[in-house]
C-alpha cells in the first residue's frame, strides 16, 4: 500500500472512531485513563528498552545533548506519563458542559454546549511523552488522535501507542481512536496535511523549522507556536535572592525547552549591586552570557550581544542580558523581540506587577515566578497537548477545554421567523 493510501486509511478510521468517542460517558473515559496509566507502569521496562533503540540511533547521528534529553524515557518520565493520565482522569469532563443559556424576546431559549473538535493530528519531534499526554487529553475530550512523531522516536512512540491501544480495545473503544503513523518518511506528513475532510485541526510540536513547514503546507487549521523567546525583567524593587533563584531555575533547570529563559532584562538602578553576582552565578552553572554594551561596562568579560541574539531561542546554556531604563523599556523590548510565549517580572512593586500583567500580552505572564511554569501540568490542566501563541482558538497551554469547541443549542415551543 502506498504512503498516500496508508495515511488516508488512518485518517478515515480516526474519523469513524471519533463519532463513538464523542458520546462516551465521563466515567467510562476516566476508568480507561486510569487503566492506561497502570499499563504504562506495568510495561515500563519494555518502554525503556524500545527507547534505548532510539537513543542509540540518536547518538550515532550526533544529535545534541538537549535533543537527547527530550528523547529520553527514564523511570521518572514513565512515572510522569502515568501520573499525567491519572491527573486528566481526575479533571472535570468539558464535553457536554453548557457554558451559557439566555432567553430571547420571542421566548427562544438559546445556549452553548461544549463538543469535541473531532480528529486531532499531532506532528511532533523527539518527545515520546507527547504520545501519552496527547492520547489521554484527546480521549478525555472525546477526540480521536493521529500522532506523527519524528523518526528519531519511532520505537518509543509505537511502544507507548500499542499499550494504550490494547487498553482501549479491551474496553470496547475502537483502537483507531489512538493511532501513530508508523511511516518515518516525511511524505507521510505531506499526505496528512492534505486530509481536511477527515482531520479537524493540526497541532505541531517541535522546532521552528518543523512548525513553519506544517503551516506552509497544511490545508487544515493549525494551532502552533513557532518558538519561545522568554524574558524575565528584574525591576528596581526586586528581592535579589528571589530574582537569582528564579533566573537560575528558568535558564538552567532545562535549557532545551520552550519555556526556558532566553533574555534577562535588568533595571539600570540595580546593575552595580545585582548584575555582577547574577552573572557570576550563571557562569558558574555553565551559562554563556551575551550582553548589551551597558552590561559589558559592568562585566567586561562577557560576550557582546548582537541584534540577532535578542530574537534567538537558544535552547541551550546561553543567555542574552540587557540593561533597561525601566518598566517602559522592558515592555517595549518584549513587544519587539518576544514570541508571545512566556514573560515574567520580579518585583515588590504592586503597580509595576499589574502594569506588566496588563501590558505584556504573551500566553503566560508571571509575577515573581519562573518562566518554567508555562506548562499545562504545572498550571493545573493535568497535561497539555501543546502551547499556542496564535490566540485562535486557544492561547497558552492547551488542556481539555482547548480541545473542545461550542455549538449553539436552541429550545423553542413553536416559534417561526417572521
């Protein structure tokens, strides 16, 4: 069977399965999610063995440490996947929720009720945990899911999907509700992006090149973010110890993820007392600093940043640092160079915190907390299917509600339109 026919069959089967999923009762979905969680833990050794095949291939190809970090399925990752499914099971089911009701002058009762999107296509790189997270969120929200992971994680993704499919099939749910495209040829992605009659939305997760490719070639609506150029502004009223802890966590904990800090903005009035110590601590953790001319005046040993650096998502232990005159310049810098992903302010000034929250329009804006909290699980969504910076139809981490839409329902008693 050709790639075109294989992908078309997967999409048609998903469409058929989505109709059955949309009517599953909440209790059934929650029971299945908990069983899926248990089976992932029961098969942890198998998952790690399959993942090891992917790891060996990645190392042979000379892929970066950050890439391999995202690819790794260790005990903690398997545990997190299992816990994520249980968390999703514990959340309220959005499907069938009536969000509004109102009565018209002609006595029609009009309402809006949440329904699944239908079939969701996920195109992603390296992270095998996305397979479980996406499958769980889609099942709970009544959507079928087609997963097309990168070739570098094919063994891991298929192993996870097979476990989840076994569970749902035993529970009387079509296994086609969760499918992984087993074709590593990129032509499979091209075919998938043509199938607007069967797939309702595409969500790409990965590097900017992948996401732009999907956007440019898809006939299906795409929910996306291109990159995470995340900022922290340390204002003149900040607690220095708090600021240091937040900055180090945001940059160093996992530099290869989209919510890691990429640019630090520092108020000019605290430069002498704060900046040298902050840079020293970052360098002590292996971070390369690229600073503006005002940074170099205080710490001459750092590398000078160029215009391109302010736009960069490094995904590495590299940090751009800029001294700004105040909140206005910080917000202006974020507006010009940011990617609508995640921004934070460290401050003890309530007025400044409220201005920052109001005027910075990224998907998550934080006060006195690390950018690393822009994550569905951390924000109480159970898990996330991705982070959107598109504003339509979702903005920020996408959980269960973001995987539904609303239809209008109308109750009448014989009204006709004049």
